[in-house]
C-alpha cells in the first residue's frame, strides 16, 4: 500500500506532470483534479469521463485517500457533529463540525495522536503514532461536506496533533485547500494552532500566507507553563513572543492566543497582570477556553463567574478578549476524547 502514489496530495501542476509521464494529455489532469477536489470522489471508477485504461492504471499505481466514518456523534445542544474516521492503515482520527451564524467550521486533526504531552489534552495520552498526509487532512473536510451536503467555510487545524510538528504536509494541505481548482477556501478562513515551535513559527511567517496563527499559551510565565505543557521546557515564553512579533511584522496578520482556564491553576489576579504585561501593545486577540475535563487528568474548569471576571480584568488593560463558546459538550467534544474512548473500548 505504501509504495503507491498518494495522488490526492499532489498539486495540479504535479498531477499534470505525473499524468504526462504516464503518456496522458494535459487536460486529463484538470479532469481528475476536479473529480478529487470538487466532486469529492472516493473511488477512481466515479471519474466517469476518464478512459477505462487510465482508471485501471491509476488503481494500480495510486492510492486515492477516502476516510471511512466509524462513528458520528451529534450534539442535542447545538448540532455540533463529531466524527471518528478510519485511515487506510486502520489508525483513527477525529474531526468536529461546528455550525456558527457566520458559516460552518471544521476542526481537523494533523497527526494520529500527539507527542507534545500537554496536561489538559486527551490527544496526547498515547503519544504520536504518525503524521497525516495532506490528503488525509483534506479528506476530513471532504467527507464532512459530502455527508452534510453543506459547504465548509472555515477550517481550524486544532484537532489531534501539533501542526508545526507536521509542517510540510500542513503547508501542502493549506495550498491545496486554497486552490481555485479545489474547494477554494480563503487563507483568511484557515487557522493553524501551535503550542509554540519557535523555528517553525518563523518559517511559517516567511511563507507569507494570510492564515490566522493561534498560539496555545495557557500560562503567562515559564514555570507555570512548564507544569502544564512539556514544550515549555524547550522554548521559553520570551522566545515564543519574539517569534510571534516576527510573524506579525512579516505577515501583518493578527495573532490569536489560546488560554485554557484551569480552576486554581492559571486563573489568578497575578496571572491576569502577567498576561496583560506580556500581550499589551501586540496585534493580538485572546481566546479564553474554560478547560474541558479529561477523565485521565486532574484539571477542573472554573465556574463561569470566574471566567467572566478573568475576561473583564484583561479587557481593562485594553486587550481584545473572547470566551470560546463551548460546542458539543454532550458528545466527547474536546480534542482526542472520542478517539481515546474508542481505543480504550
């Protein structure tokens, strides 16, 4: 299986070259690309205007990524949908569809599992199995569009995995997603979340993409951050902030900071002051996330009164703050929970 070409991960120009090398005419590449990325076929036989001989040759040489839905959970509260997908090698990943008034948003996974070890996340409990290919990231969106019959407007790479740990595939994925011959989702509607791989943030800046960068910060100082996120032992907050300033300078894009509020851990007045000192004057936005309780972890979410109080105090410093609306709380909504449950069973 592995020596087959992952055809859905090829750009249009790569696909054109590949088919020309097979002795095919140029226009066949456009036809096939459209079948894969607009009509969202799951099988080469569905490409009805391609010659039978070409279809047979494609089956022999290529793998057409098509994820299999193993589970779908639908929230009774807000119609959020959570999907457990099976990959060709039997590994499992999960994705979430969230419906907002501004359109449909899909949160996708970038790895099977994760090796970052953040203490409040279920994705990382069994470590990282492997990176996802660009086509496996794309197909999470394609399957969801096909099942719901609705267009996906926004994509967030914030599911299982650390996107910057799978950098090349993530960049390829963004370019395919943004391609006019595919779903043509605007880069401005794509968010990439990272726990702070400094060199990769700078590399991403140099790509000069118009995406939104989200930094999983979760603490305003190194000591507290290291108690929640092992990555803090490698990169200090100062190093991350330097990379973020570089990113803002190069792209002129506003950066988002994710801050999971954990009761009695990072929600004190002192944390407010330190966070304000860190972020004041920066072109940024703070997204407060009341932590999702994970069975295997001890973290507890603060009550909403505390959450609003934290938000109000930050706003007094002139910072732009929102509280993430909780979606799908009745359906294993948090990162990695559904996959973990499935694997345990």
